[in-house]
C-alpha cells in the first residue's frame, strides 16, 4: 500500500506549503496540528489537505512525526478566513495560521481545557462521622484528620482542590490513603467561569434605543453599523443591550478594544451587567490563562469574549455579533509580522458568519465615514450625552509671545487654579512621556542621541537615565557633554514627568496622578492611579493618550492640551486625522456629569483653518474637509496603498534591494500601479538597522493585489533579497 501524502502549513517566512508522508492508520483532519521535521528542527504545523501526488521527489519527503489533534484546532470557518487574509495581506500562510494560535498550542501543548478537581466525603463515611466517629480508626495524622473534617463540614457537597491545598502543601500524600480506602472520592469537571450580573441598566435615550433596535434587527444577517456617538453619549450602554439580545438567542459575542489594560472600567461594567461565561484575551494574561480562555471561546463555552486585536483570530462556533470599540484606533493594526487590521478582518468574519458588526467611535476613521457615504455601513448617530451632561466648550489658547512655565502658559495655569479653587478636577495632556525629549549641550550644540537609532534619547529625571523610546536602549544621564565635555547641558522640551513636577511645585497641596507607560509598568499600578483619578482624590491628572480611551472621570471639569500643533505638520498623510481624533477624544473626558467641561488647546498656530474647524464646528466638519483633500491627492480611502519595507545592516543594501523591487513591478500590465521611491524611512535607522520603503498606489484594489501577488512569487529571484529583511504592509496606518 502506497503512503498517503498531506500538505502542511508551517510557521516560516517562505511563501509555500510543505508535503509530508502521513501515518496510514490515522484519518487526515484539515485544521489539525501535526509535529513534523523541518531541517534540523521539529515544527508544529497545520494540516491543509490530503494530496494525491507531490512536486517534490518522494525520496526527499519525510514522515509526519506526530499527529497532535483528532479534531481541528482551526475549524473551517476561521481557517478559510485566515487563508483569505494570507492572500489579502500577502503574508506566508503558515505564519498567518500560527499567529492565530496561543503560544502553548504553537509549542505542541494538548488542546485540552483544564478540569476542576473536586473532592467529596463518601455518604457512608459521612454518616459514620456524624455518629460515633467510627472512621477515626482508619485515620492517621493531623493532616488526614483536617482533610476529613473539611470534607465532612461540606455536608455532602464537593470541595475544590484549592481549598484542600490550603490545609497543607503535602495534602495529596495524605489524601491518597483515604482515596484507596474508599473514604473519599475525586471528581473532575470543566472549570467554566460564570458571571452573574449585579446591576441593571438605565433608561435609554431615544437615540440609544433606535441604535439598539437597528442592531438587534440585523442579527443573523451581515450588516456593518457605524455607531458614531459623541464622547459620553452612552455607546457602552448600547453595546450591553445588544449583547443581551444576542445572548438571548444563544449567540457568542466578540468585543474588540484597542488595549484591554487601558479600559478597566469597561471590564467592570461588563461583569456588573452581563450573565454567562465572560472571558478576556490580551497580553496581560500568562500563557496558561490565555490558552484556557482561547479554548473556552473555541469550544463554544465562552458567551462573551473581550479582547485586543488578536482576539479576532479566535474560533467562535456560535459567533453572532461583533462589537469594535474605538474602531478608529491605530492599535487595531498589527505593526509587524502578519500585519492584519483587526477591524477589517472582523468585517470579513462577520460577512462569512452572516452576523452584524458594530463599529463604535466618537471620532470614526475616515475609511468608515467614507463607507457610510457609499452606503456600505448603516449610520447610527448618538449626538447627545447621557444624563444631564453637556458637551465641553473648546477654545484655542494662543501661546505666541506668552510666558510659559515648563510648557504651560500663564492663561492655562490661571484656568487650572480657578477650577481647582472651585473643587474641580484638571487633566493636563501631553503625548510625550519622560522628563524632556532632548538633552542638548549649550556650548557645542550636540544632542544626546541614541547610538542605534536616528533619534534623540529622552531624559528620565526620576531614574536619572537617558532612554530611547524606539529601541529601548538606555544609559546613565551624563553630567558633561559626550562631545565637548561641557557641563552646560539643557533639557529641551517637555514630557509628562516634567509637567507633573512643574504642577507639583505650583500646587504643592494638590494630589497629582501621572499616567503613562513609565508610571504604570508595575502590575496594578494603572488600576491604582485610575482609582485615584475616578474617585477625585487626585485632583490633578497628567497623562498621555492612555487617558484618552474610554475613561470616565466624574469630577473632571478642565482639560488642557499642550502639544496639539505636532499633528498639524506631520510627515504622514494620516497625521492630521490622528490629531483631530486624539484632540476630540481627550476633550471628551471633561464635563461628563453635572458640571460642564472646558477644554483649552495651546497652540502657536491659532489661525490654522483645520484647527479652527475642529474647535468651532466639530469633528464631522473637520473630517469632511480632510476627506476632500484626500480625494484631491488620491490618497486612501480614495486609493489603495501598500508599503514594501526593507531593512539591512547598511543603508545602501535596503535602497538597492527596493530599486530591484521597483524594477520588478514595472511590468507592461501594471501601468495603473504607481511606484513611489524607494526612499529612506522617516526614521531611517532603528536598533542599528537601516530602513527604506517603497510606496505602491493604485486606483483599484485588484491592481494592487495582483502586483503584490506577482511580487511575492518573483521577489526571491532578486540578488539583494538575501542581504535584507523585507515585508509587505497592505493598508498601512502610518508610514514609519
């Protein structure tokens, strides 16, 4: 009997699949994992199909070493979607499929849910214990006595193994003789978390009810909805009502958020309001926790899955509703490896599953607004804030020729003082962490640069160190110039650490909470700082964009934005869009309850028409003008772009390689493809490697897709391919 052949996808940078001989006695299961030899290593791969023949000579084919699953870990629904994503993003299929698995499954761990071990005193023993303690003759030692006493006190109910472990670290050795003598029994069951709601929702506003009705009416059919609600309009309440409706129909619900660690209030509200099995998937979980939650979702036990972008890759057999909060956020796009966008992949999954998708945001992406215009998305506006809250008042502060105290103008400082005197809470926003972005010598003009990147080192005064926020390198803060040995060093610019220090000096009796990646690195630090902010105990808040996403500060009455001008002159074509979104998101933290909020935006460009439009007419008008400019410039969403990125140990290699790529793409049938570059990346050197990029632009998606397919087939023939590390980024969210 001839050996059977199987095609396997392996985590590899190669754009190909691999053939192996299959163990003849076992059935071939598409989507199951196998362990196979690959060079000198063994890799875990995914079975795709059985083959009748192979292009590889049979003498070179090897045997599958081990079949790891009898059922697919990637069922057909998610497997076919991932195959589509591999083609769309032009990334090797084996790497795409591996990205969809938890780390432990990639390493070959069995795809088995943990079982809860529970112990019970057998009924006849319990009766004897309640009478004359006849069981004592069979009990030896204090640990056995304590174990039996705990089981007897359970009155016939089971006791979790964790409770018995609290009695003694050697409890298993003591309970084994009791199990052998049939005094106790051990039972196993799936450890399924179950949440019980402790709260009911408020009365919905008319707009909220209309949104809920529209979304619920579209259950069991594919319909994207753009829930465009101003900050504080109650989008989360709409989510909750829709989840409850989907749950009543036996559906699983997937909720995507930009960063789960930044939205503890969302998690708290979900657990207060929703019944059932609720699990989360994010980078804060350890490998075992992530595997268990993944399996709960994949096996259909989890009713609600809340997670960051990778959660969109999880199999969910009963998926009936997808919710994407802050759909505009760039964190939903993976920036290395398999560069997928979770929002776009969620739309594909929803279309395949015939279920609705809700894209929620106060500042929708330009792509989503464009899809509303083209009637692809249903538009659901929420124009009123929930309760009695009024929208904040926005105003520009012209800081030209004004005295500044560590970057804070006198007018903003006066406003801070006034709001504090009136028992208000103040947020000062600057999207730079650290003390100062640059250390500069006043004598020779040299800056303290990163030795591995084309970037200045950031001063961190509290730790007395310089840090690079691009590659992570750090070194002690010098006392003299590294070029001329002068002691005349200046710390130029401002970060959260410096602003917090200045406010502490100005308001020594006011509690301050600084919230950025540096101050919240330790476990529990973010929750502690947010608790101080929400309670109002910290009346001065200083933070980065970590504070702009989804937080509700009941007592916040003033927001001061220090660095709005940065987004007006960015090199990326999306800089203006991101500036508008971030400004409105931060502004939305103010005045969310009874007292109306005020937002003061410091600027040296008060006459900038886009900034004026944003402040005076709002985000909708701002987006309309910016979209019109995009259309004139033939930029997304009115065109389709991709970046071919390359990096090498020297600058010339990456540029030379991309020149070869550009020549390869200049085919007679690609006249409508515009190839721009190559050019060095805006930050050319990062972590000691030189980066360059090639921008591809087309009027039709098919033109771009066909050109990239041609490229992946032929790029291996280029002479420079072995000296560079290259990647393709389809629909990039930035050009860095």
